[in-house]
C-alpha cells in the first residue's frame, strides 16, 4: 500500500512540475507580446452574467446567494470579468491575460472536470481599421502557444451569417429575431420556416408550440403580424447556402463570393474575411489545413459576433483545447457606446495540455 501511494504521489509531483513549466512557457510568450497580467474575482454578480448569457447560465454555472451581495456566480470564463476590469481602467486599448480556475457544470458522462485551470487573454482595440489585424494577432498568438502540440484548427465568422440576414428583404423585427437565435440552430431553422410562409400556406400554432416555453409566441404577437412580407424562397435558399459553407480557410472567400449575389453588407463581411486570410497566410498559417465553417461556434460561443476559432485535439471526447473570437457587440453594450471599442480574446485549457 505504501509503495502504491508513493508512486501516486510521485506522479502527482511530476504533473505539477510539467504544469508549472507550461505556465512559465506561456507567460514568457505573453510577455514578449507585451500582454499585461491582471487578476479578476472568482465570484461575479449574477445579474451582469444573466444579461450576457440569459437564463441558460443557471444550467451551466454555479450560483450562490449572498445576504449582502445578492446572487453570485463562480466565474464561468474570463471574458466578462476582464472586460469589466478594462472598462474600469480608463484605458482606450489594452492587452491583458489572466490565469486561474473557471467553473462550469458538466454532464455525468463528461470527462471534462467542473473546475478547470485556464489562461485567458483579451485584446481591446479602439480603431475599426485595426480589428482584422487584431484578429490575426490573437490567432497567431494561440498557434504559437500550441505549436508543439498536434491540434486541428477550425475557424468561422459570425459576421458572415449576420450580414447575410441583414440583406433579407423582410422586416427589421424578423431580421433581429433571426439574429437573436443564431446560437440556437433548431430555433433558428424553425423561425426561418415560420417567416418564409404566408398565413394561408402555414399553420401558425403548429410551429409556435415548440417555442411556448421560450415565450416566443408572446414576443411575436406583441410585434404585429408575422405573416406579412414573408421571406422569399430565393432569400431562404441564400441563407441556407451560407450556413452550409464548410471548406478550407483558403477556399472560403471564393465559395462565399459565388453565392453573395452582389449584396453590399454581405460582400463587406467577405472582404474582411479575405483580408484576414491574406494576413494569416503572411503569418505562415497553412490555409489548406485550416478548416472554415460559417456555423462554427454557434452553439457554444454565445457572445461572439465576428471571427471565431478553436483548436481540437485528436481525442474527440475532450473539448477544444483553445477557443476564442471577437465580441464587439458585447463591448458596445456594456460601454453604452455604439461607436466605441471592440475586442477579441481567447482561452487555453492549461490543465488539458498534459493530456494531448
């Protein structure tokens, strides 16, 4: 028994040494890239997070009630607390990183622990012209950290789909409803079906029954008739084609241009993608081996609204070893400034690096 315990303790000591070595290596990379380390609280105000995630937060995060502070949440990630730190700093732009634990509920069958050690970094930029450059800088920083590991890179761009929705010849209400449900693919599909049919061709109750628990019927009824000016079949097909784009990153702009139909806002999103691809190519990223999916991250990256990315290991039971993306809308909402700054960030699961 003593021998077994000694072996177990020895393994734990080796793991801790390796973990410290990884942290030191990553810290050096951040220092060379001129990132500043910050420290954020582990307990966060629940109301701020609920505004960000919605009621789904309670299904994934750990909450507690404090007699003085009210409902609190163990931080589920670093994005919001670092963003709030930046807003309180008075700076116009910054590059921060943070190391610590995050907590998320997991399914019984999951091998992912509820408590994870992560490092997160965020770039805050004030100029619209810098956004594509910052996107590339953030992506290259993660690839540098993961260079010695065998990972598969997947990228996406939520601006592509939201821009395509903006091009629809329908009411602003319908466009906004679709954009709100981008992160819920099944509901998004049902809404597209609902908004694409006239009253004569579609039975309202048959589809809205699926949305009762989400109060969608009440929202729709309060917003006026939904069967007027339905989305045309050709526009519905356009959205579906955009959603299905899955290719190498290098081929993505060409494929999207072929279905763009000359839409101005949509074309601008493709232009941004094309600029990003060229910069990544200049940064020695293998565009053929890097995947691109328009819908990537649309079930897990709730507050991102632009370029998104993830790095997956061979073991499919493990979550992405790193993920990140741009979240300008969140910045504008919290800063109450529509023309203000934007941000892109990423997280890396430090304690999972030893399992690759």
